[in-house]
C-alpha cells in the first residue's frame, strides 16, 4: 500500500471516458458502438487538441471548446454535452448561465442537465451559445486548480515534469 511505501494514497476519479473534442466527425452516431467510441474517439493526452487539461490556460480552454465538435440538437457523442453532464452538472447546485442577446431569447439559467438536454435537442439553444457558456463554466471550475499550481512550488514543479514527459500513443 501507499502508506507502507511512505507515500500518500492516490486520488482516483472515476468517470466515463469522454468523447474527444474533435467528436466523431461526419460519422453517423447510430453507426458507432460504445466500444469503438471508447477506443477511437475519447479525449487523449497524446492528442492535446482533443482534451481540456486541468492546467490549460483560460484562453486555451476557450479556444478548444469553441473549436469542438457540437452538432446542433445531437446529444450522443457530443463532447460539449458530455462535459456538461459528467463534469459541470455533476457538481451539486451547479447552474449553467447561457448569456445571449435578447433578440436570440436572452439569458437562460439552466438548473439541470435534463433541462439543458431538452433545450438543446429541441433546437432552442444554439451550439455556439452552449460552447461559450460551457467554456466559461469550465474555466471557473478549474480556477482553484490553476491557483493551486501557481501558489504551490512543489506542485508546479511536478506539473512541469509531467508536461515534459513524452506523449505516447
């Protein structure tokens, strides 16, 4: 065990594998089975453009999310919807604030993932509005992590070592 080796216990977070930000492209979601999805289309550290990392800058997060695959009205294998379901709305009390001009329906405050899915599949929420709100919420969620690495020299050094590690496929 970790204690016997004089180490801290590792922290493991178990979530479903999320679809990579590039999505499944032009493939028909009904033609992709779950096993193929898990292997071919997941977020991957070996392809940094397909994933958001906890150490990404707010600018990088926004850029990645805005470029992400997010087909209108489609939920299955939609990485932006998965981020909302498994990361953002998994937090107790989370609300997604979707800011948009009055001429496009005005600001919406979404209280649950189910409400978000309904708005999206009905076409009452544009993919770009969803992406902007998701990017903002993800940046806010990761802010304490960024601060931790900025303020903790040992953690920052460990992070830099991890970043230098060879990316493998």
